[in-house]
């Protein structure tokens, strides 16, 4: 049987996830709403 407490203690998050989170928070990311608004303004 899996000991969930033991597994949680061993858990280490992926570095890529942490790095990506930092990039997403630090930069102004264009979301789908902004893309759609930009497309409709050009028409």
C-alpha cells in the first residue's frame, strides 16, 4: 500500500514548473480575450 505521508515528504516540485510560473508572473502575457479584441478591432 502507498504511504501518502511518506510520498508527500519526498515530493519535490519540478523546476520547470517553478521557472515557468516566474516567467508568467513577471511578464505581461497576452490572453485569448486580448487576442480576440485585437482581431475584432482590425476589421
